[in-house]
C-alpha cells in the first residue's frame, strides 16, 4: 500500500536507517481536509453526507510520497479509534470531522504520544464519538452523573490498558491472578475531568465545517469544579477545566 518500485529502489540505495531519516523530512501531498475543500465538499449540500472521506483517506495511503508517515498515521488510527458513523449530534460535516482526526494524527505522528493524546482529547471528532461533548457535572437534583464513556476508553484503549504488565509485555500476576489497571471508581473519578467541553462556535456556526478544525472550549458552569481522584492520584478542587484535563493526561 503506497509503495512503488521507485520506493523500493530508494530503500535499497540508502539502506533502512538512512531511508527512515529521509522519510521523517519527506513532504506529503496536502491534508485530507484541504482535498475535501478542493472538491467542493464544503458546500451546504454535503453537510449531512459522508461523501469524500473514503477518497481523501485512500488517496493519502496510496499516493502520498511520505509513506512512512502514512503508515504510522494508520497505526495510530487503529489505536486512537473513531468511526465516522459514530459522529452523531454534531451539526453534520462527518467527512470533515473524520478527515481532521486523521490530519491531526498525521501532523503529530512523529512526536510525543502524551501531547498527541491531549490534542485528540480536545477535538470535536473524539468528543462526538465517545460522547463527552456537552458532558456536564453531577446534578444533585436528578442524580445524573457525568458521562463515563471517554474516561473508560482513554484508559482501556488509548493508554494503560486493562491489565498491569511487566516490561516484556506479560501480565503481572499476584496470587495467581492478573492485576487490573483500573476499576469503576477510577472511571467515575476521571469522568469528572471530561465535563464542560463543547464546540468553539465563537467565529462561525455549524453551517460550515470550520468549527471541526478548532479545539473544544470550556463552559465553566458545566465543569465539575470539585476534586477528581483516579489511579491513586487526585486533581485538586478549583482548577480550571483546561488544567484538569492536562493533569489527567499526565497521570
């Protein structure tokens, strides 16, 4: 996928290490988002359509010259997962939301995973797929708790996983049993962090896809301002939603 005879000859000429170094600085062929715009997919008639996403995704995998970057982006997309069909209740523009997710992974795929995880956590795409967009703090009148979907998945799928592991990847066993990395109390505690986040519509509305390219913003009245405890650590009460999210990624 994405490999030509010219690529193969280049690897043979340079050797693996030098070819990888060259790939780190090889330019791509533009963003998926910009390709959708170039094809007129930002017209109002496409607002509720997924049209164009498959094409912009496959185009990059097949024809972009930075084939190493595309492979790492693909690998990250299978760890930090979203599905275009799951981007509901977001004002439309699913193709652009999905394209922005892949563009973000690509832009950060040779960087630091902690930084990437924070940036992904602030995208409209992830907030829609794992349902924390508009998530609000505990309501003592109704008993409603914050949505726990992302708090669970950011631990289970995107970072520490279900079981504690040795350095060689084998499960840690205590008294003949595997040791879980987190429990329900950890999910409930971390869910408090992912409250108060919503679209940034300060410079446009959902009649164009542009808001999908901006980070989520905090709505302080919806954010849980109390402390949040999980994984044996505590984010203190009174910190902003932005600080709480950054501290949670550090943890």
